[in-house]
DNA sequence: ATTTTTATGATACAAGTGTACCATGAAAAA
DNA sequence: TTTTTCATGGTACACTTGTATCATAAAAAT
């Protein structure tokens, strides 16, 4: 092999340009040529590293999924050792709501893919549903853990509440995106909703009273 | 004027073809020519009645908004005279969730436009936010009415709860669309959520405690 | 009966699209 | 040193796109 170039690095560099363009012009408006131009390379190279446009779009979605997973892991990892489940979930809200530029980008990207996946057979449905499903299980597991620690009402059906939570996250996220409500308000509403799930009576859950 | 053709009828006929194509191929894939073919007319006529493609897309969104308003009015109007606020809201859920074909179409269309509006300057943001905003006020007003009738907890901040409700409707709707959860489950979750807002203790709310 | 207006058809045009193909420098393998 | 393999450039092809233009049947207005 000659030039010994790092394919993975090359690919993620191109995907960076891809994401930039999707955010700016919309997923539908991105072309092989525009990606090449944005990445500062030739059209031929975009073909070389992704073969087809469908490949590029699929890789874009896969990368989106991976990146968001990593960010979430990192944020949870950065939490203090003795954090409550409540605090962990709050961190998820901050991460998932489109409050900052990164959050807006993610929401836009994901929703665009969700819409595209509804009509485009080149985007398999499982690629869309996979991420939310993982998140769903994770939230349910957190709620269950919170239940056993006495943070949340023991009567709750954690699976149901998890669905409601991620539905609420996405729905409020969309409300923020279109400018119906601000990110701050959405976050506050999400937290108040979570407060409703708290264990009844007793200010400190760890002290049984 | 010669042929004396009904422009409005013509336009809504073409918009019907437009919607059919958006649902089948996605908003991004609809072209002037495909709309013409689907409507069984010539390309020239699509131009004639909508001038430009931007005009077609804007009219599509406007029609979507109008149709959904009308459907909602009709459903509420069809409710029995003595319906509770709770029942009215339940009717909204059934109408808004993508449970049947029509519901799925609406959710897909609206979300596609919301995504498009994020990057396309030809779709003014107010056209996107207008519908949700009207719905928001309506739900808030219903909740308030329900409060004064004793159906809902008097302590509730109805405006906040309205935002949570429409966020939940949209979020769960998306969950149904991508196949994360079924429409039945989503509806059940929405209703249980509404139950949480019920007035505490007291079987007959109209009799004070 | 002539003129004007309306509704429609056909088509041309420039731009942009994804993909395929051919060429080539350079580095590793032989 | 020759040969093979990899990374890249350039470009051509067949389509599709939105829009503009020219033409015309027919009906209303004059």
C-alpha cells in the first residue's frame, strides 16, 4: 500500500463536512459535490470513501448515533460519584434538549433522518429506532434504580414512565426547535415532570420517615 | 373570462396529488412534474396554478394546517353535548396521534415541514409555529375550563401543563411513527398522564369537598 | 364580428444530480 | 528495478430539476 492514509479519519473528516451541510442546507439539499467542496477534496474522493450517496447518508446516521452515545457516556461519567438518579436524568435532559448549538444540531439531524426513513427505503427502519430504543431501556433502568433507592414512587411502572419521558424529551425538543418555547422553559417543565414521579412524603428519600 | 374554471377547486385537486406524493416519496422528492403526472395534468398547469415550487410547498403547508383545524373542529363538534373536558382532550389525543392512516400522514407531513422550515428560508417560521401555538392556547383554555369545573387540580399551572401535553403528543407520535411503540400504548400513556392532572380527593368535584 | 382574456399545451434551456470511467503519481512488494 | 496496489484527479454521460417562452383553443367582452 502506498500513501498509507487513515481511512477512518478520512471518512469522519468527510462526515464532518456532511453534517455541516445538513445543518446549514438540510438533509435533502446535500450533494456529493457540495460535501466534496465543503471538505476541500475532489468529488472522486467522496465516491472513493463512501461509494454511493446512500452509503454517505447511512454513514452519517451511524456516526450521529455513535457521537450521541459517546457524549452521553461522557456526561454521565463526568458526574460526581455520589450523584442521585434524579441528577443523572437531569443531565440527560440537558444533553438531549436542543438548548445549545450542538443540541440543536443533533435534534435537527435526527428528526431529518426520522422523516427521511419514513419514505426512503435506503434508510432501514432499525437504524432509526435503534438509538431511541437503547435510550428507552437506559432510562427505564435508571428509573428502576431510583425506585429501589427510594427516590421514585415504588408504584410507578418504570417502562411506561420511561416512554413518557423520552416522548416528552423529543416533543419538547421540537417545541424548542420551532421556537414555540425556549430551552429554559422546556428544561424546567421536564424537571417538574420528573418531580411528579418522586416518592410520596419524606423530604430525604434515604432517610425513611 | 373563457372556460370559467374553479381555481380553488383546481388548486386543492393539485394539492391532493401533492400530498399523496409527499406521503409516498417524501417532501424532498416531490417535483413539479411528478405532481403534474399524479394529478393527470400537464406541467404547465402546475406552474399556472402555483407559479413556483416554493408556492406549491407553501400552499401545501397552509392546506395541511387548514385541514387539521377543520378535522379537529368537526370531531369536537361531534362530541355529545354534555362531554367533560377530559373527554374532549381524549378526543384530541385520538385525533392527533398517528394511529390511523390519516393520522400518520398528518404527522409525517407536519414533521417534514418542521424539518424543512429549519433550513429553508422559503418556509417562514411563523407558518410552522402558528398551528402548534393555536393548539397550545386551545389546550390551555380547555385545562382551565376543566379546572373551574373541578375536573382538574386547581393548583395546576395550566399553561405549563398544556405545553407538556402537546409536547407529549408530538413526542409519543414520533415514537409511534418510527415503530418504537404502538398507537394503543401511546394513547394509554397519554390518558394516564392526563389522569395525573385530576383533582385530588372528592368524588364529585362540583361539590366542594 | 372583432378583440381581449383565460386556460392549457408543448417545449426549450441552463443548471445540477449521481455514477462510471480513465488516467496517474507514488509508495510498497517482488 | 520492476510490478502491483492504493489514493487521487478529471471528466463524461444520462437524467432530472425549476423556470421561461411561444403557441393556441375557446369563451367572454366589445
